[in-house]
């Protein structure tokens, strides 16, 4: 796990975007051999927003070619219509697809509009596999250590599944809805095993509220009580933090960026 610490959130977005762009470019070269195109896994939330904007700028500068890239979202709420402004169909569209210039059919989000959510979750895993797997997975982290909507206690080998959202997660997300009562209680999320299958992962975290979860992820044991600690088992993970998010890590575990 390569942990890069930068002064502030603005710099975190730039550094993360550079890593993502370089990994996508490398994936494009690999996939040229079989005629396929790179697959980007995308997270919602505030942490990756600057990174998406900077990836778009790097594409305009010719550092990475986004033509033909497809994207798979980590998760989606159950109970929100797809056109609700806080559904991840809508959030991913305005924060990822539009800035990166991807066509609508290149972006995939779990289908929660069906009555059989377990079948929809299984179909999402198959769609990722049919695309050749995720080359670069962008992640954030919750204050309770969740990645995607994998809450504490999620099995480390879990696949895409239906999850009941923890009260802390709903409370954290209430700022997008106005009230915790309006935050859905269920979602479909890629599992920890699904995330672990990505060729590389880039996790972005800023702010002191994430410091405890980051310390558990990086320096604690691999433990389902901190779902993000499963990334210790991943072969290629880059973690980009600002000083505040890294404040509980020993200096020997990080490098300055």
C-alpha cells in the first residue's frame, strides 16, 4: 500500500488524478492487445470530485485517452428513482460522465429499480466480469471505515450485494438530503471481494474526520470491523491523503507528495 500525504485537499485531487490517468493509460496499452478498452471504477462522495476534474484536464492535455473507457459505479441506493438528484445514476452522470466526456451507455450503475435486488446485484458482478474487470478503482472511505457501502462486519470475500446502511453512514449522508429521514436505508454495493478484484485501487481521503478510519485501514489488522482494511490484501493500492486525514499515521508509513 503506497500512502502519499499532501498538504491539502486541492493537492490530493491533483495527485490522485495523476495516478488514475497513468494507470488508465497503462490499462489502455494492455487492452490494445485484445481490442478492449479500459474500465474505471468510480466512487461518489466529496473526496473524488477534484480528482475527476483533474483527470478530465489531463485527458485534454493528451496524458490519457478516455475514448472508449467505460465506468462502473460502486453502489446505488434502493428506493430512489433513477432521476432523483441524489441517486447515484444522477450523481455519477453529473460528476463523472459529463466531466470525463463519456457517452451515457459507457457508464454503469447498479439497477435498483427492479423488484429482485439480489438478482440485480449478481447481474452487476457479471457485467463487470464481461467488461474484463475493473482496471482502476477509485475509492473514498467513510468515518466508520466503509468503502462503497460495505459496512463494518461485511465479509472480506463479499460480492456485489444488498446492504442495510449503518446509522452513521446515513447520518454522514444526510447533508445531501436535508434530513436523515430522507436517506434510504438500503443499497446495492460492490462487495469487498469485487473491489479486491480490481487491478489497482486509488483511495482518496481528506479531513480529520477520516483520520481514525485511515489509521485502522493502514496500520490496523485486516478486520471486517474496518472494511477498508481489506485493501491490505490488495496487490496495488495507492492512498492519497491530506495532512489532516493522515494525522494518526506514523511518518514511516507514508511519503510526501
